[in-house]
C-alpha cells in the first residue's frame, strides 16, 4: 500500500491524527468528485445555520456577516469555475468550510459549532432531492401537456386497441395519449408525497445525539423552507428513505416512459407506420440509406434500466445498516444524481417526441377495422337487439368470425344471408355497429374511448395543465 507521509493530517479533524491517509484511503473516502453537486444546498444550509447561531448569541454579528459574505464569495467562485476542489478535503462540506476559513480567518472556524457533517449532509441532500422533485414535477407536467394536446387533436381518430399485442377493439389515438397522462399524473403524485414526507430539517441533529448548545432548529428549518425540524436526531442523520422514495417514484415513472417509448418504436417501424418521427428525433443508418431509427425512444426505454438499478443499489446500501450514520451512506448520492439526470433527460426526450410525432390517421383507421376488431360490437348488438344471453352472443359471433376468416373478408363484408345462416334473427341493422367509427362512438361508459369522452377528458387536462 502506498503511504503518503508528506500528506498533512486532515485540517478539519486532524487533531488526533499524526499522519495523513494513504492514497488509497483518500480515494475510497473522498466524495468530492460527485458531492460537489450539493454546493448550493451546502451554502444555503450554512447561511441558515450561521444566522441562527448569531440570533442565539453564539456568533457575533461581525462573524456572522463575515461568514455570509464569505459564503457568497465562494458561491461566486464555484459558479465561475475558479474554485479549487481538493480531494484531500474529502467532501463538499469540508471543501467549502476550508475555503471559508482561507477567506475570512477565525470566523470561518466558528461555523461548525453545534452541527456535524452528519446532519449537514442529511440536510443538503434533502434540499437537493427537494429541488430535483420540483424540477421533475414541472417536466412531467410538460409531457402531460404535450400528450393532452395530441389527445385533444386526435380525440376522434380511431386506431386498433390491443391486448396481448393482438388487435382487440378500436380505440381512439387521443384515448391512447390520455392513458399516459393519467400514469404521469400519478407519477407526479408520488413525487408530491415524497416531498411532503421529506420536508423536515435534520439540521441541528448534529452527529447523532443532538447538541448541548441552545440552538433554534425551528428557525433553521423555516429559513430552509422546511415544514419543521425532524423529531429524532438518530433517525434524522441515519435514514435515507426520502431518497429511496424518490428513486421508487423515478423507477415507476421511468417504467411508464419506457412503455410509451416501446410503443413509439413499434408504431414507427416499417410494418406498422402508425406514426412518423421527424429528423429531430431519429437517426439514419451509416449503411442502410432507407433507415430512420427511433434512437431517442430506444434510449428512453433503456434508461429505465439504470433508474431501476439506482433504486436497487441504494436499497442494498441501506439494508442492515445499524443506527446511526455510517460511511456506507456516502454511497447514497451517485444513484440519486444519476437517476435524476436519466429521468429528466427521458422526460425531455418524451415531450419532444410526443410533440414531434405525426400520426398516420388513415393507416391507423384501416388497421382499427382489421382483425375482426368490431366482433365485440356484434356480440353486444345480439344482446341488445335480439336479447341473446351474452355467452350465446359470444358463440354466434365466434362462428361469424370463423365464416369471415374462411372467406378472407371482414365481418362487415359478410352478406345478411351469410349472417342469418348462423343466427336467423339477425337483421340489416347489424351493419350499423360494424364500422370502426360506430364502435368507438358507442363506448360512452365513463372512462371509455368514445370521441366525446376523450375530447372532454383532453379539455379537462388542458385546463388543469394550463
Ligand atoms: N461525505 C459524507 C457523506 O456523504 C459526509 C458525512 C461524513 N460524516 C462522517 N461522520 N464521516 O456521507
């Protein structure tokens, strides 16, 4: 193992350490490579903490002022890219604190009174996840809006509805778009739930036991936009369930996006051609000039893997950890950062694709009528008009489908005589329900696919999302 004897003992906790860490120790221990993302939250938390310390008389007004302007200066340095992040200082908390002391001297050393990195990181991370939730919630809303607009525009355009990816019954393209609006609305709801439970401040829980200083945790909580302080210091520094809830919401939403992405891939494949994506969301092939590949959709579909992986990774890190803080928990950040980025990108790509896609309504309408898609309408007609029990109607319809299939025609192409040879009671009125348009128009039950329902729902969403 390589020792680095020339390394100074860590300036923040080096009091009882004579030598510095080995290079490997430093590498495995340092989180600055990724937790620098927390710098804004760290500075926010420190400013709130310093203001509180000044209010209770633990910091002089001059020191508090020096800290506040020092932190502001550091924020400017980081923003400008001139801040020198140092691996030897381990993480974002110590990098910022060390720089503060560089800039303002003694006062900087007073900032860490009545807090620990354990409550500091728990606070910073909650603030980061909360900011991510707010950004992602807005992005989900935008995808919903894009879908609702498409839905409103195509409220009456029929397409084949599938079960088992086999043609089942005609639906409208608008209805299909709005199905995803519902899913994404629940995704938003999961984020809102997560935010509500997350929004309590760990700051002032200190290392694990609280502190003997007369701090005002309500004050820092309010300054940071939290609902209040967390109630148990051990819990506050040692749970990451808020990050896990965020990741499960992410995994479920990424799963939803992957289903739409998969449909987009299918719909723009050559045998389907239900939609067309422009050059903006496709790529060409270097060898096959005819190709137009839906790479964005494929990548949205694929990113689900890393988002789900992040959830499993953090669950595994947290599983079996004894209270309170353990360094294992430093591994909480990368999965969350990575999943949040993948999710945000997937949402942006999905919004883009939905706005970009042009449905081939004629082709979808043709396919909506193929594959005996209106067989259920025929069975329902037999029940409604001839008063057959549904099971008998199902049987009669099955025989008519077999007849049509043997002739290689659709149900609507059978003659009345052919129909009557199976069920003598059938009248010419049956043909009125065999068209795709009649089929979708008849699905007026609440939540059904009739164009009237779909337009109402689309308009409802457009108002909600406006
Ligand atoms: N970088 C650390 C983390 O992300 C900060 C907390 C360190 N606490 C400690 N007791 N070593 O978890």
